[in-house]
C-alpha cells in the first residue's frame, strides 16, 4: 500500500526534472507511435489510385491528426520536455529547473491537451481541416460538430503548457548559471533551448488569440473571419502563420543544439568549431523567423511587393543556417570520428537536413511557390527537414544520452543497421514526393490521377520500411532494458558536463553544492582555471 | 535547499489538480456550446471550475508558506520569480498583439478597402472618447500611481525596525493600496455601464467584435489584476511583508497592474480616439 502511494506521489506529483523528463520521453514516444500509425493510414490510402477509405472526411481527419500529433506531441515534448528537462540542470550544474512545480504542470497540461485532441478525433466526424485549421472550413458552417471546438481547446491547453515550460527554461538558462558560466559559455543545447523558449513565449499567444477568435466566430456570433460581417479568412491565415513560422523553428532549433553536442562528442573534439558564431546564428535564425510568415501565404492574393519582401528575407535565413552546417562539418574535420550509432544519425541529419533546406530555398521564391504551393513538393520539403532533420536529431540525442538516462546501453550493431533501414525508409518515402509535387499532385487530397501511381506506390513502400525500422528500434530499446549492459565509464571527454558525477543512471537529486565551487555572484570573473562547460 | 541557494521543492499535487480542472472546464465548455447533456453541463462546469480554482489557490498558498513562513526565498529565487513573471506578462502582451492586429487589419488593412476607408463602418456610432473612456483612463492611471506608492510604503514598512514607525508605514501602504483597488473597481463598474449603454454589440460586424474582444479581454485582465491586489492587501494586513521580508507578491501585482494600465492607454488611443478621429470630424493625419 505504501509502495503504491510512493509510486503515485513520485510519478504524478513530481517536482524532479529527471522524472518529469522521463515522463515527457514516454509520452512523446507513445505519441510518435500514434502519429506514425496515422501516417501509415495516409500512405495506405495513397498507395493505389482510387479510394480506400469510404469517407473523405476521415482521410482529412487522419491528415490533420497526423500533423498535430507529430508536431505538438512528439517533437516538441521530446526535445524541450524530454532532453531539455533532463539535461539543462545537469549541464548547468544546478539542483533543478527554476520552477520545478510548474514543470509538472506543463507536463500534465500536455496530457490534458492530448486527451482533448483524441476527443476531437472521436466526436462528430472529427476535424478534417488540416493542422492549419483555416476558416471557413473550420467555422461553424462547415464543421458544425464538437470536433473543432475540442481541437481549439486542445491547442489552447498545449499552448499554455508550452508557454509555462518556456518561461521555466528561459529563467533557468538565463539566471541560474553559476559563477564562471558566462552566458556565451552556456552549452549549445542550453542556448538553443533558450532561443526556442523565447520564440514560444512570443509566438504561442498569437495562436491563442487567433484560436479564440475562431472559437468566438463559431459560437458567439462574432465575424472575425466571416465576410458577411466584413471579416476576412485571410486574417486567420496571417495570425496562424505569424505563430506557425516561429513554430517550425521551435521544432528545429533544439535539434541544432542536440546535433552540436553529438557532433562534438562524436568527433572527440574539445570544442565545437566556431561556437560563438554558431550561437549568433541561432539567435539570428530565431529573430528572422518572426518576419517571414508571408512565405506560407504567397497564393492568397498578396501584393507583388510583399511577395518580393517575404522571398528576400526567407532567402536570408539560409545564411546563418549555412554557418551552422559548415561549422558542424568543420568540427568533424581532423577529429577522431567515433563509430557510434549517434554519429550515423548526426551524419544523416547533416546531409538530409541540408537537402530539405535546399528545397526550402526553392519554395522561398514566390514565383516558384505560386506553382508549388499546396503540392507534394511542400510536403517533401518539410518532411525532409522534420522527419529527417528533427527526428534524426532526436534519434542521435537518444542514442547519445540513453546510457546517461537509463544506465544501460543499446546494442550498437543493431542500432547502426536500424539507422540504415530507417534512412532507406524515409528517403524512399519522401524523395519521390518531390517529383509528385513538381508534376502537380495537390496535398490533403484523397485521390490522384492514375499517372501519378508509380511514385505514390514507391512512397508507400518506403513508409512500410520506416514502420518496420521503428519496430526494430522498439525491439532494440526493449532488449537493452532486459539485458542490462550497465554503463561504467562514459567514453566522452571531460568537456561534456552532463556526464560528470557518479553512477548511471544519474541519481534523483543533483549535487547539494555547486561543484564548480565558484561564487554565484562572480559572473564577470575571467580567472577561470577550468575548461569545462566550454562546448 | 542544499547549499545551492535555490528551492528544492517537495512533491505537490496542485499541478495535477490544475490540469484536471483545465481539462474538465474545456470539455464541459464544448458541451455547453453544443447544448449537450442538458443539466449535467453546468454541474460539470462548476465542478471543474472549482477544481481549477482550488488547485490554483492552494498552489499560491504553498508559495506564501514557502516564502513568508519557511523563508526559502533567497535573492536567487526572488530574481527567478520576478523575471519569470515579466516573461509571463510578455506572453500576455503578445496575446493582445493578435487582437490589435485584427483591429488594424480591419481599420487600415485589407478589410478597410471593403469598408471604403470608413472606420467605424457606416452605421456604427463611435463612442465619444472624452467622457467615459477618458474617465476610465484617469481612473486607471491614478490607480497605477497609488499602487506604485504603496510599493514604496511597503518597502519602508519592511525595512523599518521600530515597531511604531513600521505600523505607520503599514497603514499608509494599506490606505494607498485600498485607494488603488477602489479606483480599479470603479473602472470595472464604469466600463460595465458603458457596455450596457453602448449602441453596438459584439455581433455588429468586424468593428463590434474587435472592439468587444479587445476591451473585454482587457476587462478580464483588470479583474485578475484586482484580485491579485486584493490578496496583496490582505497579506500586508497580516504582516507578511514586515521585518525584512521581501514583497515579491506585491511587486508582481503592481507590475501586472501597470501592464493592464498600459494596455488601456493603447486601447484608448486606438479603440476610442481613432474611431472618433481625435477631434470631431477631422483627421489629424491621413493614411
């Protein structure tokens, strides 16, 4: 009885960053499996011409749910809630996050948000609007049931969860650094998560406002988006993408942080190449992300000068991103590149994220985008940067830090072969979609002309390969837990501060005393005799 | 706390309770919108709201215990809480930003083309800004000034070691904050009267819905700010901020009150003065 009470208190009433991080990992992996299942349904539908699902609304619902689940319940929780919660206090050598109780609230609100989303998919035909929920399709006239309302509230709850978590991260990384940890000496993951958090605090409320307006339009007789009352659906599109573009940077910036750590440790280097320019690059990507939202709206009838402006600023984002990719490659140059699974994932990230970025440059040109908007070219682009950018970075980080979190190791040979099959799978799935988009196949449509059968079939085969790779991954994790090959010494250099300390997995509490031994006040001290934390 | 100077919090059930309350409130709200389940809905809504309220109140009570009674609020913790609250206010600023965007989009943006440049649209009578809205502006600004001076009084009360002088400062703080609260309540009353007598409603096209959305959310924030100030008033009464205890709660409450005040100033210029075109009939500037 007491054991049960202890278990309940430990996992439901937690104020411990490691436990909350573990919960976020479990939650995000579960959600990732759900999102993958939804994606398989999509690919099953699109494998052959003609309809497999009787109901077009169901197909639209699956597409919507796939997007929302992957973005809000896989990538963000794992990167920010999972890696962030576990690693930031360890890297900064502090006892816990700044607001340990609010940390728990962020997790449980996210659980509530998932329940609301699941509720939305079950009632009244579901919300078949796409993850962008544009009115008038999402207005009361075309989705008169409860589904869109549940969806709106789900995003509200998830938004509050993210904003509170971001406040927590910003305060922790900005104000809880010990004496010698000048801000430019923070680890790359801290810095990237800090910028991500700032983006979240500023952009999420704008989505909340837009969603509130949609809710009021649906139920309280307002006409924000209804031309009958002199409203305009394009207002929603502006508000959504003002949030939506920073959101996609929120998805990728933590991945940049993780890759920086993985590449540095995997190349046996003491320092990341050009760490401070990298940090400035991250900040500029974050800032520029706020002024490019129009590139998602090139086809709404925008003024040609506005299109020219948005194209130009979007092109500019390629520059800091290029700085980062070149710096990662330079970090690997001349180092002893370890033959570890995490380096395979990191190498895959560098290549495939760059490819995705290049197709992004194609789409940034307004003239080209007018042809390619809402085609599978766009789908291919963002799946390259997400499925192969963010997800590969998550795999890399997971393989790198798994022994830290759990104290056991995954079989490296199987992990490398799982990487190979996943690599083949995702590329087979998404590369053909470039051609489909170029030949005009629209997205979010249940059927397509027979001539497009070939590449669609190929893409669907790829998705099955990815699914099998995912099952293989689950097997690898399961086997590592039952075989219990315990970690004794981490084979990383002393510059990786999260690995310091005794014993893996790390203990419940962190050190009771700041082990750098320097005073907290001494933030301007440059009399550093230590190198640690210099990633 | 170890030797780190930060709080090592014990396990707390309040986050779970708040999350439950939010889930219940949102689900019952959806049911309410769709007239589902009849009589059960108000009950569910009430229960969820109470759960949420209880969780939130007990959480803040815990914070009061940790600060005033357990003394866990070192200067590091206070710094975290003050800046964390400022970041929260930043997120609120961007929440209002989205509604101001809608206001501008209709007033001078795309929609204004269909409105033929008329703002307010033809048929909507703008509220005369130099009566009630101006009174509200004066009420809020004065209230802000009084709350600011109550901060000063509390700081003196806290530093003062002589009991009698400390008592005087406490009474001063109570008086100043009370005036601030009364002025804020008056604002809400006056604004409610204006809502009652206004010639247009939230359903009156894009002007009506943007106007009421902006002013309505502002009013909700005023209510929240007032509750915060009232709680601080009682805490001053109960000597929570005496004997060198810091008054983080009051500092945050007054910061929030200033934020609410600044939003009203923006509202006054953009939502009241602009539709009335500053002086009757003429534009001071052209777009």
